[in-house]
C-alpha cells in the first residue's frame, strides 16, 4: 500500500502570479497616523470653543452695560418727572393763593376794625385755615430788622431809639409758601437818627472815663 503524504490534498488559496504569500495577506492600517491626527483635531475644537466663549462674554458685558445705562436713564427720567410734577403743583397752588391775597387782606382789615362777626367770621376763618393747610404762611412783625429780600419799604423815617433800619409798622403782611415768597411784607421803616451813633459813642467814652477815674492827662 502506498502511504499518502498528509497535507498535499488540502486546497491552498490562489496566489496570483508573481505575488508572494505576504502580498496576499491584508495589511493593517498604521496606528501612528491616526494617533497623530486626533490631537490636532482636538486642539482645533478647543480653540474654536474658547473663541466662542470669549465672544459670548464680550456680548454679555456689552448687554449688561447697555442695561445699566438704560436703568440709570430711566431713574433720571423718573426723578425729573417727579421734580416737574412737584414744581407744577407748587406753581398752581401759588397762583391760586396769590389770587386770594386781596380777600385775606380784607379779612385782616375787618378783624382790625372789629367787623369780623357772625357768619362772615366763620367763613373767613375757614378760608384762612384752608390757605394755611395749602402751605400759605403770613410774615412781617413790627420791630424786626428790615430785610430787602422779604420786605418792601413804603414809608421811611428816622428814630433815635433804633440802632439799625427797623420795621416800625406793617402796612400789609407778606406771604410765603415754604421758602418761596409770593408777596413781600409792605412796611414803614425807621433808620437811626443822623449823628445819634456819634453821640452815643461819646457818651459811652465819657462813662468809661468816669469809671476809670477820668482821662489820662499828658
């Protein structure tokens, strides 16, 4: 019997002419190229994300600044509107009370002459009370120093018993609303008598000399 050599009958893969067995085997992709390309792609993505983040921060800062500016402008607008509203209200009240001043003057004269009686007295007092609630204040008293910013001098005289220009009579009271004068007080004023200050100074010097034993003799 003839022994068959094992392995000779097995079919071998077809190898093209001129090709070796090594050429027939598929070549594995080189890992070095892929590993080198991945870090470069990651770096580019990181740079793009950083750029986008910077843009978002810049936009946020700009929008925040715009919002703060708008808020400041709105607050200024509200304060300006409130000031204008108060000013218009004060002007309207001042105009109304100014028109009532002649009536208040008549009430004052009637009170001085004892004619403020009966129902007229009640109405007059109610009107004065309402004007006071609206902020109207009367001023001007005899004996107070003359102030040209709140007094209007209608009469002028000299008096030996005053040391400065003084209101000696109130001809018509003044009125104000808060710090705003809507009518000055019309007054009669008196100034120190000419030469009175010199006489008083001489008298004061004589009194000092008597207290000290008389003037020093040279």
